[in-house]
């Protein structure tokens, strides 16, 4: 691809063609928001497929945005960059931007963070246990692992990691940290490995996978930010515009599915309101009654795509601003 000869790209964007067809299309014009820019894979694909659109790319991670800026340099006259969390971006939507025709959220953690993030996202190498996507965040993964009470740690791993052995893992972590602060990703993975039964160690995924997911979600406030961004993003989206969300685990997908279903109701006012104020009209139409999944060819070429789910809505009514 143009521009990639000098850029070391490690992440493969999933469902690119499907997201383009649902969200943009060949004849579209106007502004589209890539709310999770990452290394710029979706943005590059969209801009090359349609030379009449412009994109605003949003990401909270300065290191990965540098990669995207370099990758998209040949297309720089059609893309702008916003270094911030996506919920903040939509809540403080820039006055100089028109309302978007479409918004894309790709919620998967980029391969970049596993391969080059050096913040403890991966347990395949020994890295500092941090997991903050933005350096300004107060609490790191090491803070949680070393300072949370055992019961709170177990609840966090269960809720955000959907880990059924969360209590055994939390107990193992608390026991291990009595001998010294846990500061490395490899050390934490080893503790989890030895905290679970031997029969649990050789499943489809490494036994520490869900624990690491839980810590990452907690450190970055991912689920809260997602709920906020969906709501404020829909508010700035043009009527007739579309929102597409690619999720990778059930926690995200449930939030997206529930939000879309709520906005698809004829009345979306809170139940405690004495009368309808939203006009009794659906705010969105759901375009994907079942999530779109990658085909066999994409999964064979990019194994992490196997868990991806694409859901798309079209805004049909303004609702309450």
C-alpha cells in the first residue's frame, strides 16, 4: 500500500470492506469520524476507496498516532488528527468540524500495543506492568494488582474478564505480592498460571488472557468511555448518517447492542418522566439485526478477527440534543 514502505505496520484492521460498504459506500461525500484511529488501517482503506470523503481520526495514544500520521501522510490533505479519548472528542465536538456522515468505532486493542507498546499488554515478553493507553491516567495495572484488596481484585477480574476462576487468581496474586511488588507482565502471567488447576492451563487461550483483559479495561475505563461515546457520538451524527461499531468481546458487544436497541424504540425517554419528550419517534434504524462476522478467508489470514462483530445503525431522527 502507498506509504507503508517506510511505516512498520503490525496491526491488520478487521472487516474493512464490510465497514466501508455499510458506513461509507462509493458515492458518499463529507466527513467521517474514525473514533479509534490506531495505526490508521480503516482510515487509509476508506480514503482510498472513496476520494470524495475526508476523515477525522481520534486516538488517545500518542505513540500509535505517530504511526498513523506517517501511514496517512500521502493522504494528509483529507485527514485531520485528534489526540484524545473518543468520549472526550464527542463530548467536546470541535466547532470547526461539520456534523459527520458516519462514525466508526473499532474497539479491538491494536496488535501495536502487544508488539510495540511496551506497557505490559502482552505476557509473551517481560514488560513493565502498566497498560495505560494514555500516560496521564493515574492508576496503572501494577497499582491495581499490588494495592487492591483480594475481594475487589477478584470482582474486577470476574466482571471485566468474565473469568470464572477469578477468586483463585486473586488469591494467588495477593499471596505472591507479599513477597514483593509485582511489576512485570511476565511475572503476573506466571502467577496466574500457577493459581489455576493444571487442567485449566492448556485450553484454547492462555489462562492469564482474561485477567489481562480485565486489568486493561479497568485501567483505561474502556466500558464507561464506550457508553459515553456512543451517546454523545449519536448526538453529533447527522440525521441520515450511520454509526458502525466493531467489538471483540461480549462486554463491549452487550453495551453496543443494548444502546442500539434502546435508540431503536419509539420512545426513548426515561421511564420516570411523566410524559414523552422525544417526540415518540425512533432515533435510529438498526441495519444489522445480527452482527456481521468475518468470513473464513479473513479469519484464515488474520486469526484475531475471528471474534469480531460489526453492528451498524442509521440515524433517522434528531431526538433530544
